[in-house]
C-alpha cells in the first residue's frame, strides 16, 4: 500500500468537517489551498472545486475545536488581510 493510499484510508476513518470558499474568480486552472496555525502554517491542504466553490475536507484533529487559517493560491500567494478564525458556535 502506498503512503497516499494509507493517508486516504486514515482520512476515510477520521471525523471530518468542511470549509467552503465560493468563488467564480479562482477556477480549477488554479489551485487553492488552506494553511492553518493548528499545524504550524506549514502544510497546504488542497481543496476540490465543486460547482462554484472550493471545498476543503479536513480532519477534526488537529483543527478542532478552533483554528486560524488563510487561503493560498498556487501554494505561493497568501490571501491578504487578517487570519480567518473558525470556532464552534456558542
């Protein structure tokens, strides 16, 4: 079994959540990813383009219960502005 297959199997068995970035500007000829402070801002988590949105399916661990993140374009351009923050509803 390849490392990619093992990772996919692990993700299939892990609790997941979804982040959606709706856009018609950044289409699939480009790649949008997420980086987060939860993993040291060092890992690009790629999204899948579905309809008019990039969909990111992330494992609960290490991102829950709260996370700061930014979108990246082509694994080199960071979104401008402050970090986005995701937290559970009170």
